[in-house]
């Protein structure tokens, strides 16, 4: 339920001014209004005006004009980090000499609002998801931009860590209990809170270590699909948390977890998996290694994000009692919060084969269903090579990037990253040629060392098929061409003990055969 707005004549007059189409020279139906719990947004012509409510809550204080102005300025400054073209600035509502109020006029300011460019709400990612038109390409572009945004932020060592996250869990528990035996069962609340505390105890050291290492930063804080819009074809986060340092100064993976959870909740598992993997490979090598070492935090982070959506939706039920779908939505989020904490043994799946055999297509298809949400980490040798060279994934590398020494470094990095992810309990798919027997044996040894399940898949197809596929590639991380395919046909592959899959048909055929093979292995 939205908080009651105290009596405030200047604020009410400002509200009336912004709601009046004449303020903007528009027709009678020219202003649309969006109400949130803490603000009112007026959509007028090409612009949007955001007016804060004069309220004070336990996590924000908008009780005075100056506090509201300060928060407006903070909103613009912080959101210009990701959406500079969207946020135009802070404008006053002033009192003219005749006592009337004027938007962005001269005279004494009685109120302040944020002015933004208006955008097509159909281009928001939640709307795209609901229409079934949200593409994985959009999510991958977004994930890469988030990675760059995160790396550019300065560390905030006074925030984050296990103690602060425990406070978050306690606050969540209090919120759940406001709806006990109304929307959420008391026994379920006890179960989720207990599982969350146990999960926190397991990863407390990781949380504190990441804070000390600088991976707690002033993030977006509210990174779900409803706060991301396609502007000129680019998925752009906006409306970050500006009113609470405790909510926004968080572990980078906790920031990302909101987006992953939202995608997963909507049944977009492939999108969620692609988001995580493009985020990882878009980081610098050191940041990627650190993120992989922090993957053990994801179950708790995802659960907490789902839990927040559960009680926020439950709160909405009280202000919209006529919406019969809301209680079920709140319970679905709550159930998801529990599911994220369910253990899933780590697994290492290797996908090998010569260039053009379809390894990467198969790996991407398999990943969402392997291991805990949002699916397996994809370690693709082509992407690791580009990352180690500091180049974009589609940049062509020079010949020296493909010497034996350079390739050994790539495979060493792949195995070390697989080891790191498995240590955290997260599953991995290793996507590389693995032509040499010693490369295959070394990868299997990583799984044995980490007591993880290992399954090897070897894809095979005739040379004309391989050649046609590499010739048709566009915008891919692989630099292999027909010449490379011919060279690989002379490799001494040795005995291949991995499960052999015919990859001569369509990607769907290969995926079906691989799934059948993995299911058969699981039954043994």
C-alpha cells in the first residue's frame, strides 16, 4: 500500500500544475500519469516529469523540499552513468509574482522535478518479454554493457560483506511475516529464512573477501526488465536506486542477480544463461576470474532477489485487492526463492570436435538445463583467447595468437576457470576443439579433482559440412576458416573416449542426440 501523503499545499499545487495539459500547451487528454509508491510521473508530449511524494519512510526521507531537490539531483547524476541521453536535468516549479506556479520558471522554487526524454513504453524490456519478442542478442548487448559499467565503478569497501547481507535477510523475514498465513504460509517463511541463513553461513567468507577485494561498488541496485528500455536499439538501464546507499552499494554479482532472476522467473532460461555468460566474457581477465570465484553466491543472491519481489508483490495486493492474479504471483516469487537455494551437484560437460562441428551452438543449447540456475558457465576457448588478448569477441587475431604456446595458455586458462567454477558448486560446459589426448585427459582430471560429474561429447561431421559452416560464419568469436579445417583433418586425435555425436545434420538434430546421450549416461 502506498504511504499516505501529508498535507502540503505547495506540493499539491505542484501536482495539479503537472497534471494540467495546459501547462504544456496540450489538449485535455494530453497528460498520462504513472503512480509509484514514492513518486508520480507525468508524461507530457516529448517529456516525462518525475515528482517525489513528500513522505518519510524507514529507507528514504522526502519530507522537505530541499531533501526532494537533493534526491532529484542525485537521481540525475547516478542515472547519467548508464542513460545520459535520457536524463535532461532537474527543473524547479516556481511561484510567479501573481502567486501562480510555473514549470521551470523564474522566482522562488516551491518544488523540484526530474525532467526526462519520454520513450516508447513498448520498448521496455519487460514489455518485450511479455510480447515474446525479447531477443538473446539484446540481452547479450545489455550484459556486455553492464560488465563494462561494473568494472568502471570505484570500490566501496565500507559496504557489503556478510554482516550487511545478514541485515538484508532479517529485513526480508520481517516483510514476509507481514503477510504470514495471508499470502505466505508461516511454515514456508520459517523454511526460507532458515535456508537463507544457512546459505549465508556457507558463503560469508566469500562475501567478506569480495568486499575487501573491491567487488562491492555503487551499482544500479534495481536492475530488472522494468528498468531497462531500448533507446535507439540499445538496451539501456535507467531508474537506478538513488535514495539508499545500503540498497545500491552492493556486490556486483548481487546487482546482476536481479536481472538473472527476472529472466528466469519469466521462463527465459536461455536468456538468463546467455546474460551470465556474456557478462563474464565481457569482463577483463582478472575481473572474470574473480566473478567465477564468486559464483557460489548466486543461489543466495538469486533467492534474495526473488524474495524481495515476493513481498513487494504481496504489498501491491493490498493496494490492488481486485487483482486476483497478484497473490499467486507473490507466491510464485516466494517458491522461486526457495528453489534457488536447493542444492544442485556441479557437473562438467566437455563439448569437443573440429572447427565447424557445431560445438558452440550445442553448448549454448545445453547450458540452461545443466546445473543450478541460471545454468552452466560456458567456457569457450575462442572467447577466452579474445579476452586474454583484450580484443572484442568478433575481432580477428594475428597469427601469433594461435601459436602452440598461446593455445596452451588458452587451454590452461579454460581448465583453471573450470576448476574455479566447480569449486563454488557451479556447473561448467567446456567448449573447445580438444584435439590432443592430453588436453582431454587434463580436463577430465579437473572434474575428478573437484569430485564433479564429467561427461565428454565429441562432435563429428564430414569435411564439406565443416568447411561450409566456417565459411558461413558472421560476427562470431572463432577465427577458423576452411584452411584451418583442412589443417585439423591431419591432427592425430588418438583414442577418443568421449561420447561421439553425429553433427552432420541440423543444430536441433545434434542437440537432440546430445541430450539423449547425456540422459543415457545419467541412467548408467
